C-alpha cells in the first residue's frame, strides 16, 4: 500500500529503519546521500528482518550548525533547540524534534511560484560523499566542542 504521511511520518519511519537521522530542517539525512532523498512507505506483510536506527552525528551537528535556519527565506526552520511541543498542525507534539513552522514554508512556495529547497542546498551533508566528510564525521565523533569552528 503506497501512502503519504497520512498513515505515518516518513522521516520518523526512515530514522527507525536505519536509513538516516532527523535533521534541523526536518528531512532525513542519510550517510550516503545527505538530505537528497525522497521518502515513501510501503506497508507489507512480508517477513523482513528490521534494521536498527543509526547515529553518525547529525543531531549534534545540526544543534550547532543552524545554516539551513539562517538561510531559510521564510524563516520556517527554527534556530532554537529541539522540543516536544509542536508549532503548527504540521508538527507532532510529543516527539523530540526541531519544531519548524511549515505553514511559512508552504506560504513561501505559493508566493514564489515554485519549490525553494534552499535548506537542502546549503546543508553541509548535501555535498556528497567526499573525503572531507570522513574527516568531519571523525571530528563530530571525537571533538564535539569544535563544532562552531567548522561552520562557515
């Protein structure tokens, strides 16, 4: 049964399935493709072995980076901390996440007559699987106090 978010939150399912981690912008960031993925769900009764969630430092990096929030023309993305309280009908209260105001994003899309995507374009994880990411991942894992210095 293919479906939209009406039957469940795609990013939350992707995180639980071990595809990536939730980000400040609300997207799932994967180790291989960053936020450059489109998620969907397929419900099945096929017996499958479940994967486990992964952690490669996205949450900690996003807590410091805030580049997507600073560059967002509609100010949809919060620069504040993760909370359990939703900001709009598009957020699910009770889940610890960055609560973004997606009504602002939708309004911007309508006003600008098209897709924005600036948050994805400026995300450091968008740059692909290049050698510098291995170094950044090592730094994220081993020197969390340096996060503010790595941001441009």
